[in-house]
């Protein structure tokens, strides 16, 4: 049985700018997920904790789980065929992925360390000094902090997912050929088994719900979700959707996932939510929109926003109380100051992408051992 196909007429980009199926839609969704994580992390620092405004701001796991599945989906589409046809060695694939993540990650981490040291020397130590130890710094520098080594938030904590994804990349390089050309029924069966195993291990070993496993169990959370992203990509490899059909489907799936996340947590509800997030991924990867410079920039900046927002927050919210006290700011002005933090994080992300990440990535990709592999 071949993967499901829905014939339709998709929009076509001009000949000089070939549109990729899922290119623009996945770029925008990647940025929206990063923006939601930004709100989740900055929300408690608002004049009124956003989690008291709406319980949706407590559900940061929605964006994190979607990001992990999206990573599996995109990597399967970009590299699955080459790994299956032996057009790329597994070691070369892993090296390319590591080289894409590590340099910019280290730049941000070293900047973070410089800020903490400077602020401490100037008499403004961080509120949670125990979160900024050398052991945790080295763990993040070597990108092993998402492997269960660290159990408490520290330094640039959102990057635990990048650490866990390195393990996912290594596994994917090995098993990619075994799932690449399987029929739909096999892919669906494996997906059910992977999700069930994730729930079982989470409940029995971690004593916690699978969907939002804490940092200490990062690999147990990331690996099944990454594999699910692979399987969704394979199952929908031939799926084509029109733009007219895409909008109601993605709206229904997103609204359903958000609505169910507001209900009391339950294993069945979590499973349905993950299925709906997978549906968002599938339909977004099946539609073709004309790729514009703005969508491409959003896609690139999502990685930068993911990397830099904790640093921006650490700097901004260490200064905010002093500014509020010095200027005796009212409630409305405090909200404006907090909203400016969101804008500052966004601007920093776009600047970091243009000035640091893009040039650094281009330079690293030209190194002989990265370009040719080992």
C-alpha cells in the first residue's frame, strides 16, 4: 500500500523561484513554535504572570513536542533518501548536523557566561546563582545536557532539545533505511508502537506523563517524538493538499490541540493532542505556498530565537526591577517594558541570524572535514 495521496492543484511559484512542498508553511510554523516558547519563558516575568491570565501559557510543552516532531519530519524529508540510497555516510550526516548546531550554540553560551561573570563582578549576581555552575556550563558546551546529566534549569536551558536531537540524529542515520520505503500500514503500526512505548516507559520509569517529561528525561521524550516525525513524513510523502483545503485542516488541528490542552491532563487526551500536532505537521508539509524572503527569514530566525531568547531574558529581567523602581513606573508602563522584552528578543534573533549564525554556518560548511565527511 502506498502512502495516502490527495490530488489537488497547489499554488505554483515562479520558475525562477521553485516552491518546495511544505517549505514556506513549515518555516512559518517553526517560527511560531519558537515564539510560543518565548512567551512561555517570558510569561512569569510579566507584571501579571501570563499563566494567571490564561492556562494556555502553562502549556509550553505543546511547542516543544511539535518542534521535536518537526525536526524528525524535516530531517527525514531532507536526508532520508540519501541515507537510504547510500549517497551519504551516516558519520557524514551526523557531522553535518553537529556542525550546524554547535558553533552558534557555543557563541551564545559563551556570551551568557560573560554576562553572568560581569554582572556578578559588578555586584549584580543572578537570582539563582546555583543554576550557573561550571559543571552545567561544560555539559552545555559539549551538548550533553539533555541526556539526563542535568535535572534542573541552568544556563541556556532551551538548548536541551538540541542536545537530545544529536542522539536522535545518530539513531536516524542508522535506522533511516528501514523506514524509508515501508507501506502505510507498517508505518502506522510502528507509530502506534512508538507512542505506546513512550507512554509506558514514561509512566513506569519516570513516573511522569510522556508529553511533558522534565529535563532529566529529555532523551525519553525526544527520541519517540523525533521518530514519530520521521514516520509522519514517510506516511505522507506523496500527500498533496491545495491551499484551500490546508487552512481548515490546520485550523481545526491547532484549535483542537490547544483546546484539549486546557482540559485536565490525561493519557488519552495527551495522545489525541500529539496526534493533532502530527496532523498539523502532515498538512503543513503537504501544501505548496510561494516561498517569500520573509518566510525564509522567519524559518532561519526561528533557530536564532530559540538560541538567544534566554540570554535576552536574563539581561532584560535583571535590569527591569531597577528601572521600574528608579522611574516609579505604573502598571501600564511595566507592561510596555515587558512587551519591549519580546521585541528585543525578536530583534536580537534576526540580528544574530544575519550577523552570526548565517555567516558562521556558511564558513563551517566549507571546512573540508564537514563538506567531505569523515
